C-alpha cells in the first residue's frame, strides 16, 4: 500500500517536473536563435567593410582580397588576412547555423541538442531566464517530455518489481537455501 502510494506520487512529481522542463526548451531555443541573430548581424556588419573593398578592387571576391593580404610583403597585411579570414569563417558558420534553424521544431531541437559544447549555447544558458511561455510548441514539447519520462519511470518500477519477485521467489537461485 505504501509502495503504491510512493510510486503514484513519484510518477506525478516526475511528470510535473519534466513538463516544466519541457515547457522551457522552446523558449531556450528562441533565446538561442535571438543570440545567434545578434552574432550573425555583428559579423555581417564587420565583414561588409571588407566586402566593399573586395567589390572595388577584386570584383567582389573576398577570397582574392584575403589572398592578396596573405601574399603581401607587409607583416601587418598578412596579420590582417588572418583577421579577415577568421571573420569570414565565423560569418559562414553563423549563416550555416541560421539555415539549420530554418526547419521544423523537431529538427531545430535536435540541432540545439548538438550544440551543447558551442560557446553560443553556453552564452545563452548563462543569460537564460526561465519563463513559462504557453504556446503550441512549448505545450507539445512539455507534454512529450513528461509522457516519455513518466513511461520510463513506470518501466523502471515494473522492472524493479520483476527483479524483486525473482530474487525473493522460492525457486530463486540467487538466495541460497538453508
């Protein structure tokens, strides 16, 4: 009786906690996308000045501008080539992330799960404020998380009960007979 009560309350608690966690995930994703947009716009604006130089002198080919700087006899131009190339690479990486996030919710969530070691993810996590945003995505993700976790816990209880029955059954080979 006591175990059944404990089981029921554990299931309710896990359901509630994972529902709240699941409600946060789409909001966190949105915060990540906003932060990504900010970094993308910043990189784009910085790269724009170099692109204007490439437009004037290299028919718009930014790679040619970088090569010209790399092959220069001036150390300062060689150093600048490194800066331009890093900025260009960063812009392209941010643009690729934006394209990946232009997808259905499940794909966006899977992409976000793969970004756990990304500095942008850490930045978002540090400044994230938990809010309960009740929209279709948040409710869907919250319910899916809560149902899966409840089913997993229920399975754990079931498997534990089977194990206990097997260990304490009269025909068990685990407990030595006296």
